[in-house]
DNA sequence: CCGGGCAGAATGGCATCCCAAATTCAGGAA
DNA sequence: TTCCTGAATTTGGGATGCCATTCTGCCCGG
C-alpha cells in the first residue's frame, strides 16, 4: 500500500504544531479524493494508526479535520464514513463556490494593478497554449492556478479560507472531469471574457462572468456525477 | 466564576458522540463572544480542564473546534490565543455572509410556498411589532430568526453550514450592536423590501436586496469596531 | 546598571490505557 | 428454518503520563 512518505522524514515535521495530524489528513484526503476509499467506506482509527505506525491521537485529530472539511461523518462505534458525493451535492457546492469566486473576481477587477494583471495575463496565456496543444493535465493545472490566484488576490482571507474548504470537497469529482469539448470551449471563452473584464477594471462584469463560469462548471460536474450515479451506485 | 452547567448533568451527555467537547466549546465561545476573554487572551488546556473538572482531551478537542470557527489561533507552548476582531475583519466576514444570505434569499423567493411565506410574514410582523414598541432584545431575536430561517429554507446545506460558521465569528461584535436609529430604520426598511420581493417571487430582487442589507450591516458593525478600536485596544 | 546565559516552569503534542456503547455473530428455542 | 438472546468484539471518547520545545525569571559577569 506504500505509505507516501513518513511524517518524520525530511524535516517538515516541526513546521506546524500539528504537522503529523495534518499529514495523516492529507494521506486520507488523497485516498478519498481518488476514490480509493469509496463513499460509505469506513476509516477506522485503530486500523489507520497501525498502518501508519502512529498512535490513535493524531489519527483522531486528522479525522476531525476531514470531518470539518465535510468529507466524512464520524459515528461512534462505526468509524468515520466517507460522505456521498452526488449531483445535488456538487450543485450545492458550486453554487457557493461560484458566489465566492465571483466576489473575488469583482474585487480583483476593482483593485488590480499592472503587475498583478501581467501575472494573470501570463498565466492565462500559458493556459491557452496548453489548451491549443491539447495538454490537458497542464491546462488543468494552469486553470486551477488562475482560479486560486484570483481568490488569493481578492485580499479577503475569509473568502480564501472558505473557498479552500469547499474546493477540497468539490475536487472529489475532478478525476472524472474529462469535460466534453463543448464545455471546454465554453470554459475557455469564459476565461477570455474574464480577462477582458479585468483589463477594463470592470468589477461588475468580472463578478458576473466568473460566477456564471463557476455555475456552469458546477452544472457540468453535476451532469457527470448524475450520469454515473444513476445506474450503478455501488462499486467495489 | 460559576460554570453554567455540568456536562453530565441532565442527560444530554449522550446526545452527540462528542457532546462534552461541544459543551466546552460553547462555554469558551461564549466567553470569547462576550469579551470575557479579550483578543490576544490565552486559553490554556490545563487551566480549562482543571476549572471544568475534565481531562485535557475534550478541552483540546473544543479548542480545535474554536480554531476552525476562526475564533482562536493555537500555538505550541503558548496556548490558544483569541484572534483579533476589528473593522477589516468584520467587512471581510460580512462580504461573504452577504453573498451567502443573498443567494439564500434568491432561492427562497424562487421556491417559496404559501405556508413558508406565511411563516415568514408572521415572523416579520412580530419583528415589526417589537421594533415599534422598542423591545430591542426581542426585535433582535426575531431579526436573527428571520435571517436563519431564510438560510435554512434555501435548502442548500452547504450554504447553511458555511453561514453558521461565519456567523459564529461575526457575532463577536454583536454585543455592541446598539445600532444608531438611522441604521435601524434602514434595516427595517430593507426587511420590508425583502418581504415584498418574496411575495412577488422575485428572486433577483430578493437576492440583491438581501445582499445589500447584509453589506450595510457589515459596514455598520465595522464602523462601530473601528470607532472603539482606535483609542483603547487593550482592556482588563 | 545592563546584558547574556542557564535552570526551572509552562505548555501543547503524542502514546497508552480504560471505559461505555453498539455492532456482530453464534447458539438455542420455537 | 427463523428469530431472539447474550456474550465477545469492535470502536470512538476520555483520562493520564511522558516528552520536546519554548518561555520566564533569576543570577552572574562585565
């Protein structure tokens, strides 16, 4: 099963106070996002601590972290259970994410300087290049980087924190986000529109465009989830 | 110092798995909100567990809860420290809260039935009555109830959960929310406008009105915080 | 009088043990 | 065969002890 890396290896252990718990949370989160632990699957404290050679304490803490990310439910005597992720959930999540990123885009348009705009232009250009050459993985990374940068540059820590939490949940559907060409083209166009709004410092337009962009993404993800949730809900 | 009520008293102890930790969190949250523990004040695990006659485990858990509510920062060897709450923080918080409640209001307007509308009308009427008779405490409660009901009725658990978390932080300034008469009148008017939009099932209007309403509230709170943050930051 | 360093205290993180509740499963009665 | 019962197992919550780190304050040298 190959544990990614021991928590004490390297020297990152002392970085944060609860570095170990966070490392455990990362490991488990990864398994959940990648579907190694399916929805409904159980995460038992004692099993995990044995596997990772740790005591239950940090594992327990990690499970709490995942719980408040909304990834698991913790029930007594049953272990933590991975929550479902279906079309309705995706729509609910992206409705909020759309609002958050929309605000962020508006704020960025309002206060952006030439340096920040250049940074975004550069990132946008790179993304477009990846798009044209069909490098989907790189396209996707650049895309995510743009979204994250906008949220960061909005300068509202509350938005950033909330966004991070929700994205962690929403990313669960990402591995199946092989969007259809139509949606991809639409997304690219929407990114272009945002850049225009940013260049024009048009906050209202930026907010509106970006919020719609995220709404569309949500609908797209929901459609994919709905499609494969319908026939077969259970899996190995 | 009078501990509100022992966690094992009554029988609510077995309600939730982590009932004790949540009770501890409530106690501490209350102290923070009421300012008994000022920003920068320290919350030491061992002190609290001694005071509450508990072991450190649930106290520790409670502190994590407060941490992800954004009320405290936890640092090694220094205890948990109450985070600051100033005008900028309030504006950041209410920017997001405004967006969330705005969406919620829009969704409610979209899908509201006569029964739900009646419930809101009744609550609104009661709030107006309290307003006219100058019963500020009851007015405030009814007001909060309306806000919560709208968020709940929007039917999006993500909105509800996110809102709850942020409100916990925003409420820190509430004890000083003795708003000036002008703002009060404006707030009342905005509530009236929302009811109109709901009656008309006008989602766009409801969203816009409610988002602005919350923005104004945020600005009002920020003004109060800014005013008293200036001269004297420290207190007993 | 002031600054550096050392010893003790303070403090959160981790490990470990015990407990209560719930789940599970075997065995027996109908 | 089916269903009920009860005992063993499973599992998370709580208590306690130890450890590493850091903070505090005192003492000594300059």
